C-alpha cells in the first residue's frame, strides 16, 4: 500500500518525530513524503519512506508576481502542483496530513487553501486523513469556514487539543486525542539528578513576540547561570536550526555569566534516537518548544514550559497540568530565584493522560489493517 504524506519537513525535531512514529508504527506501508528537495536525510534510514519532489515557489517567482501585481507566479506554481498530483494519484491508496501547527492563518493563506483545493479535488475518491494538529490561530471567519469544508470532506480529522476540536463540533469526522508524540517509546533511562535541559526558541522571527526577545534571552541566561552555580550540568537543545533556535542559543550562552557547566546540542536531521536518549537523561527541563514539553512529560522529567503560543497552554489545560509555567509576555515580571525553585518542584505525572495516546491512530489502524 502506498500513502501520500503532507508534513512539515525542515530538520525540525517535533515534525521528524511525527514521521518516525508513523514509519515505525506501519512498517508494511510505503509512505511518500512531499518535499521541495529530492531527498530528506532523516527519512533515508527507513525502507518504507520515500520523497516526492514538489516545485519550488522561490524569491524570483515572488518578485515577478509582485512586479506585475498579479498572481502569475502562483498560477504557474499551482499548475505544476496539480499536474504532479494528477500524475501520481492513481498509484496511491490514500492521502495523509500529519503535523502540529499546520492550520495557522498567515501570509501563506492563499497557497495553503489552494494546496488543499487541489489535493481534495484530485484525491476526491480516495480516503483523506488529517492527524496530530491544532487549528489556528486564525483571524477571519472565511478561513475557518474553508477548513470546515475540508474537514467535512475528510475520512478522519484528529486534533490534539480540545480548543481545536471544539471549533468543529458538528463534523462527525472530527475527533480528539493526545498529541502524536505521546506515542514515542519511553525507554525509562536513568536520570542524572543534577542535569537540566533548556529548549529555547527564537523570538526575533515571531513578529508578535519580537519585543520580548531581549528579556527572554536574558532570563534564560540568568537561569542557566544559576543552575550552573548550583553544580547542575546544563544542556541547551536546538530543535530546529531553520527557525533560529541555534542563533537564540548562541545569544543566551553569550549572556550567561557562568559558563562552566553549559553544553549545546543541535538537532540536525539525523541521529534522532541519540538526541532523544540524551534529552531523556535530564531530571529537569525548561522549554519553549511544544515537543520539548511533550518529551519532558513522557520521560517523567520536571517540565517547566515557557509558552509562546496558546497551543502549549491548551494542551496543558487538557491534561489538567498542576505544575508551574510561564507565558513569554510575563517573563519581564518573573523572578529567576522563584523560577529556579518552581522548576525543582515541578513534577507532574502524565500517565493518566497517556491512556488515550493511541487514539490519534485509531482510524488509520483500522484502515491499514483492513
């Protein structure tokens, strides 16, 4: 069986975890991942993973389109896209979307809606699955209504948070289950009681949060210095280079007064199991990455989220999280000494929430088994 897959591939740990879990859960299924490159290094270690190269809408095309004040470049790109899908559709049994924040309204709204219009037209007689995501944030009702039609035409849509699920209560194909990454295997590695992980993000690339970048970096630098001064081994993890995580870490590290026990590990789209093993040995983790939070909870680590988005808070609310966390907008009023004590006491047992972790794949399981 061959399945066409739409997923965000940019050497991002969270999305590569989606792919890892999918490929290992269904080794008998051949998955073809849409990507702008002819290869994607992480996928090359799986015999049931393949890449289908998509056309690229580059800077030149954007410049031409803007110069003529038309949608010429988009028209050419979408025409190529539709041609590819029409050519490959007969050889595929189904279309699958798997990912996290794939339904945010933003600058690429036109392309996103056009992509789904094309796929759902070409694959209209084939099963179409959407799993693992959250919806929004969105601004316009038209955007919501567009995806209401897409979800209604889907075989299965499974969200990871109650807020997204609640936006489409009248659509019978829409469901709710814990995040896909809760299905990662927990090897119960022995933890180092004096080891703490820090997973930052870059705020300079997020217009709504850019103003908090300096105070955010300073807060994390003071926090890792405090851990270092207390004899803790601190490791900063970059989950996604292309989104600026590495540069953010460099800035935070440069601001740290105490650098004696601080290490840096970058995820580069390979050796994912090695990266996960190292992460799982922490006893504490401070994270702004959504899947840094999920992994911390899975591995039984005292997890202290610093939220940049409602998607983190929505999931924390869904699991009745009783620990401490902070919104980035409130970092300016956060005392480092208080945060240090909160992190040490921030244990939360996520096991009850994990009872439904397989439900993201419930419909896919039935389809593939049949």
